[in-house]
C-alpha cells in the first residue's frame, strides 16, 4: 500500500489562512459597495471580469494545477535539482507570455466590452467609456497574479501551504488600502459625498465617482503585486533561485503546456459560466453584475475556506500516488477528500439559503448600497447556494484527472457544462423572466451536472471512490443539516425583528447567535450519527489543546 496520506491537519491550516483571505475579501466588497453603490460597482465588476477570468483560466486554474502535477513528479523522479530548473523555465515563460496577453488585452479592451455586452440597453452602453478605461488599467493584474500562482504551485508542491494561502490576504489588503487612498486622492469630493450622505451628482453624462473608480482599479494592481511579493521569501527558503531560462523545448515544460490546454477550460468552468452570466446580466441592468458578484462572493466564502482547502491538500498527494508503483490508494484518497468537502460545505449551503437576506442586509446594506440592492443580492445568493456542494466537489475532482493523464475528460465535461449554462441563461431570462435570479440558478444547475459527470467518469477510470461510503456520509450530513435548516427557518419566522433590527449591533448578535446554535445542532447531529469527518476534526483539536498547541 502507498504511504501517502491526505494531511487533514494541513487542510485545516490552509482553511484558516483562506478564511482570513475571504474575510478580508468580504471587507473589501463591503467597503466598495458602500462607497460606490450598485451602478458604479456594477461598472467596476464588468471591467474586472475579463482580467479576473484570465486569472482563473491561466493562473489559479490551469497554470497552478498543471505545474503542481508535473513539478511533484519531477521531484519524485529527478530530485530537487531538476525540479528547480523546470521552475525557472516556467517562470521565464510565464513572464513573457503573460506580458504579451496583457498588452493584447489593453489593445482589445473595447471590442471585448462589445462582446460581453451584446444587445445591452442604452443605460448599460452609457458606461462603455469608463468600463473600457478601467479594463485597460487592470489588465496588468493578470501578469502579477500569474506569477503569484506559479510561486504558489512551487510552494504547495514542496508541502508549504500556509504562506501561499495567506498571499491572497495581501491582495485584499493592498486593494483595500491602495484603492481607498487612491480613490480619495483622485476624487476627494466624491469620498466626502459618501461620508456626508449627500446626493450624487453627474459628470459628463456619467455618475459622479468615475475618477474614484480609477483609483479602485489602480489599487487592484497594488494588491496583485503584494500577493506575488509576499511569497518570495518562502520560495527562497524552499531552495528556489531564479535564473532566466529560455530553453522551453523541455519535456517538463511541454508536459505542463499539454496539461494546460484542456485545463484552461476544465479548471475554470464555473468562472466561464460567470462571464456568460455577466453577458446576460447586461439585459437586466448595470446593477445586476454587482448583485451577482456580491452573492457569489458570499457563496465563495465557504467554498474557498473548505472546498479549495481540501483540493489544495489533495492534489499533491494524489499526484504522487499516481506515479507510484501501487496506485490502490488513489480512489480511496480522492473519495475521502470528497466526503470531507461534503461534510464542510453542506451546512454552509443550507445556512446561506435560509439566512441569505439578513446576511446580505447586515454586510452590504450601507452607504450607497440600498435596500433593493441588498434584496436582489440575497435572491441570487439563495440560488447560488443550491450548487455550493457541487462547486466544492468539482474543486477536488477536476484537478485529479490531470494526475492520471485524463486531461481531456474534464475539458469535454466543461464544454457541456458551459453549453448547458448558456442555454439555461437564455431560458430563464427570455422565457421565464426570472431576471438575475435565473442566472444564479443556471450556474448552480450546471455545476451539479458537471460534478455528477466528473464523478461517474472518475469512478470509471480509477475503479472505486468508495461511493457507498460517500452516500452514507452525505445522507448523515443531510440529516444533520435538517436540524440546522429548522433553526434558521425558525429564526426567520419568529425573530425577523431581531435579524432586521435598526441597530446593527442587535442584528450582529442575533445573526451570529442563530448561526452558532445552528452550527452546534449540525455538529451534534453529525457526532451522534457517527460521521467520520467530525471525529477526525475533534481528534485534531484535542491533540492540539492537549499538547500545548503542538499537533502530532
């Protein structure tokens, strides 16, 4: 039997780091929503959509997944020396290629806007000049974040998880501090208007605040730079010394690029669906992208904390198992990761569905972000939550196909998923008249279909993922979530005056009280139902407390 094990303790370390990043990201969204409101924030979201999508396609999706897979094999077969030579070649190639992509994106910003806003209303098109300018300013972000993702892949492959997970927190810190300061510096009158709650003015046919939005875009670049630079000391300690190396006709480089071609689509199907949603959202109004973005941001909080953490720990493990002589542990290890993802994200999905409105209202309903903006964001969050467990499991499953050289499988599944999502968008928008809610629902349905297809195909390739154990664990978690859901529903039915109280302090106490009670109900039910994953978590906590903070 293989000696590789899924490091559950490491997954909790990553979860804690990612939690910090998601909280800071949430603070960022709250602050920007309150300052800019639905319309201006919608313009920023549309402008950032293309650079952000490319980040997921080339950087955090394809590049990191492919690099970790090949780098881990290189360490196992050729040792550290050969692996670091490969890293220098990929670093050089990434700088050259992403610089070219950045220049191309700046040049083509206007036609890209026309592409994603086809058939949009005159109200939306009035924002075109500002959105194109913001897009051009933010395009260098893809270069910075691609380098950050490559460094993250190097560190993860060396079993260094905490620093890479913390790096995105520095993106949020840089974008918050840099964005707010530059917004004030470029347009202090607008910031004063926000602080004193005076009426917005117009300037050149566009709402007051366009120069402040430019400061926000520049702050995004500052955040991307910090995310990259923060990881460099840890990379140096791991043994990497960068050297320019243009010898790209290397088997390792070729293997990474071969993996990246299908991964460009397969690893980021959800993000491509979000881009498609943005195009359809233009038919709803300029505020719709902001509503969907805020809802998706909250849905990503548990996804990033739990789903991404489990996937981050799983990929290096299954990659090493895949190249070992005995691959018997591959399926069971992957199945264990899926069960952990279900256990962690199912209660989050139920809680977000029932408490969407008070959560959104508490977090976002401030300043220029009004009650209707909060309500529309909450409606989207409820429907996004229906696909949360599937999103999490896709994060675990999809990269595992590259470890067993089945890279075309998730790509083909993602093609089908994107097509299904586009069709459902059209149906829900133009036939059912569901507005932006239909876009969130179609994304969730497409994710569920994507997961089931990937699961069936993975089972076919590796033999067993212990499906019966997964179903048993899922059933027990569903029973535990029923109690959690009843607590949330009861709070919404009996105590709406507390959850929507005029006092923010009262609302915070009431909401966190409900979440705490619901969480204990879920954990208690899972413990009583003998869900294996909760016993592991309790064992880790007991070991840490019992040994003065040292975990074996």
